[in-house]
């Protein structure tokens, strides 16, 4: 069974900075050590 790691506040800030820089979700996930799906869920969860 896969383990779940919560994306901490610092990771969330990095995700949004990388999105603003024009990186894809897959690139962001690879750079931060999360899956593309985790990045996608984080972005969907926190859109305002």
C-alpha cells in the first residue's frame, strides 16, 4: 500500500511559484518529489 505524504505549506508555496513560472504539473511533481496527481489535487483544492 502506498504511503501518503501531506503537502506542507512550504511545498504549496513552491507549487504555486512553479505554476506561475509556467511549469507543467508533471515537472512540478518531479521537482518536488510528488506525483502529478498530487500536484493536480493540490491546485484543484486551493483554487479561489
